[in-house]
C-alpha cells in the first residue's frame, strides 16, 4: 500500500492551485438580462471561485492556472483576479485576432432569482483562451 506524503505548508508556495477558466461575469442587478441597460462586472468560474474564497476568507495562498485573451476584457479579468488575491504566476495569454474568431474571453450573464423564480444565466464561452491550451505549455 502506498502512502501519500503531503509537503509541509512552509515548504509549499501555495495552499491551493486551481485549474480552470475565469470568465467575466456580468450582473444586471435586480433586472432581467433581456431588459437590463447596465451591468456590474465580476470575475468568476467554479475553480477560480474556490481559490478566491480560500484566499479572501481564510488567508490561504492560492493560484490559478488559466489563459486569457490579451485584449481589454482579458486585462479587466486579470485586474479582478489580482484584487481577489489569487496568484497569477501560471496565467497565460492568448493572442487576440481583433475579432474573437480564434480565441476570446468568456462572458457569463447571470440574473438573480427573485421570489419563486430561480436564478438564470447565459454564457458565451466558445473558443475561449482557457479552452485551447497546447499540450506542451505547462512544464508540470
């Protein structure tokens, strides 16, 4: 039987490293997406949310392995990640083609549930930078 040996925290750079996509989350407040004229911008993504929560709530050292497209939306997401105290040492950039045909940053529109109506979301996440990592891009 093999034994899992866990490195002591003082010998590790991070307490948690998440691998996943970070999207720009657009929140219409109390409005429905179809009627909203203004949105608040947040960063989000399942794995990233765990890393951010561990960092902000418990003060753990966390990092995200992800890729963003190098354009103003990607730079906004990067700034939001930095504000969330998640290390970006393994953050990769994808080239922007000016349109988003080959790579773009994911968007998630998310409206709140009210009363008996549940929360609803609509995402635009095809061809995102994080969905296209070359096999040799990480050195393990």
